[in-house]
C-alpha cells in the first residue's frame, strides 16, 4: 500500500505491518518519518535494531544471514536497510522482495532510500513492498505551501508565526527544510511562546538558503522571474561556475524546443517530475513566441564567459533567465 506523509499517523495507530519502505529526497522529513516508525515499533516490543548501509560492493548475503538468525533472547527487532539509490541491483532486488513478501519472524523490515522513480516502484521489490507492506513516499514541500508548513512547524513549539514572518523565513531558507527546522527551534529557545513577527525572524534567522542549479531551471520555466533571479544570485554568491549555469539554462531551452515539437521530455536531476510540469507550463505560456532570442542570448553568454563578448557573464545570465521566465527584454547586443 502506498501512503503519503500525512497518512502516516493513522497507519501508526494500528498494528504495524512488518515491511516498510520509506523514500524521498528531503532528509528531514524522511528522517522524522523513520523515527516515528521506530518509536511505534518500540511500543510494540521491537527493542533490537540492526542497520545495514548499502554501499560499494555490498554483500547482500549478510542481510539474509542476519534475517535468518534468531536472537539469543528471542526479542523482536527492526531490520533496517539504507539504500543510496532506488536501484539495489539484481541480488539486492531479490533479497528485498523476499524480505517484503515473507519477513522473518518477530522482525520489522524498514528500508530507507531516496525518491523512488517509476522504475523503482514497478520493480519486483518495489511491488513486493506495495503488496505486502507500506510504501511511504515523502514529497518535497512545494515553494507555494512552504510558509504554511513553517507556521504549522512553529506551532509545535508554541510559536504563532505571522504570515509575513513565515514568508520571510521561507525566503531565507528556500529549499532547505533542515535549516528551517533548526531556525524554528532556535526561535523557540530564544523567546517565550507567542507571536513571532517579521522583525523577530529578521533579527534571528541567518540566510541559510540552499540554492540548486536545477531549482533555477524549474523557476525560470515556471515563469517565476523573481525567484529564478534570486536563485541565480544565490548560486553566484556560493561560487557556482558560470558555465555550469549556462549548461543548465541551455538544456532547458533545448528541452522547451523539443517539447514544442511533441518530443517526450527526459528526466534530469532531482525534482524531475516538478521540472516536467514546469516545462509543460512553459510550453503553454510561451505559445506563439519565438525561441530564437533565447538561443541568441545563450550564445552571447557563452562568448562573454570565453572573453569574446563585452558583457559580464553573470549579468547576461540574468538576462537569459529573465527571457526564459517570459520577461520581455531588448535583443542581445552582440
């Protein structure tokens, strides 16, 4: 059975299934979900825990050996397996499918991995967890609902965050839920329970934004010029190389042209599904507009990076981002 994060408390209020698969790209939310499952397991008497970290040439036989061995004191245990990706290999897939379909006696199997793509969910081991246990898919908090998420998180600490304060905090920690969690905990420690306004956040919160070059493409395709330019400035401040940013933007221009022609978009990098949605939105938003100016601007940025153009590469990248986001600008200067 597949469930969302908000459905987890209901599943934990009933007797626990013996097989759990937790997947997602947000370390804070995945970690909290796994903690909640372990805590409920302890209540049901799963007092032992054995953890395997799958890396390199992992010996899956060691997992089978452990799963088949009985504790000296016959206590219930959690068998936890952490995967760096959703592709455990042929041997790993076989072992995981077997554990999900037929968990060892007095054992709760907990597998934690990154976001499962379509292939992972349709694999034999993914289907085994779906059929015999619980598949918990943890999705990122969308930028549009992040302020509400922050207010709810602050409320757990007795803090009533104003809308303006939540929006400011969302800007300061964009894309980094762990930083947001830490900042809220810091606010809770440094002030009494009650209202938190914009001035409180401004005085307390450090700028912990985690800028991601893939988020830049997503924001530009979505037509959110302000956010895209803010991410671009963050990338520049964090020392990102201009050619890497140009590569990403040029890739999005090519993907936009391909999508217009009806070609299927390939999934690249993190947040692939969100990028695909943004790409389709860009196709609709830019319908009837020529893509030539985008190609011309990208070529000009490349010349500036190589010292063959008069402009500053980062200023010209900002122009390219704005154009991709749909902001009308004059033609490139050469």
